[in-house]
């Protein structure tokens, strides 16, 4: 089985990273440990991640709830039964309507079986998911972290992570992605845990403000 983390060992892994990097020790001492963010391995969860692309978490959740009100169970069959206008009324953009339909069709055709992804290494999961229209590396990263709980994923395309790493490392705003990836190399094989700590810092700081 590919390496994954659990609710039971998350804090222990955070401590291990904190011992290696004082930035994480500071985050834990100020804000505590991050929550165990988790979602079920379902079509609904993947649609939710697609909705979260390039919008606020609140906007995405609002669209998901509107969809749930419309069709009850968020399944591939139920989503494909809706017209484009009905999806638009659920706050789906034209683009995300295309993406959600393509995902639903891929699942119904049997070309994507979510339960089989659990057993695949990260790179094979990425290959299968990014073959679907509208699913890129960020969406795959979030799937690997929130749903499969893989231990060594670093979502360089995530704005909150990028902002947090620059802040905790006192890096200039123009720091390149290449430099950030280089810094993250030191956190292997627990780059996901580092990511969760950085998200926790980002979200906690916003709450404090």
C-alpha cells in the first residue's frame, strides 16, 4: 500500500517535522496541531474539489449545497440528468459544468474507478485523474491529500500554501516556485504534513485577524 497518514498518527508526524524544521515548531506552539482534514472517496468529493478551483471555499461549498438541494444524492447519473441551465442555477460556471459532466461520464463508462485509486501509487493516480478534462495537478493534489491521505504531496499550485511558506520562511514575495519546491524537498517524505501545517497557519492567522 502507498504511504498514508491517519488521524491517529498526524500529530506524531507533525512533531517529527517540527524537530527537523523550527518553522513548524513555531506553528504548533502558536496555533496547535492542524485538523485531520478528510473527505470520502466519492464522486461528490471530486465534484467538490472541482468547484473549489480558483474560488473561495465558501463559494464552492455554496454551489455543492445548491446541487445537493437540487438532486439529493450527488451521483454521476443524477448530475448528468441535469441541463446546463439547471447546473448554472446551482452556481456552476460554463467551464465547471463541462468538467463535472466529463468526470461523471468517465466514471459511468468504467474508465475511472475511485476505489481502485486507493491501491495505486501517487504518480499513477495523477495520470488517471489528469486524463479527465478539468482535472489538473492542483485538483489531484487535493484528492491525494484529503481523500487518500498520502504523506508526501506538495501542492505548489495552492495559493494559501505558497503565501504561508513565504511568510514562515521570511521569503520575498517574488520568490520563485522552483525555490519553494527546493525548500519543500527537505520535508520529504512528509510534504503533505508540512502542507497541512502551512494551511493551518494560513487559516488560523486569518481567523485571528
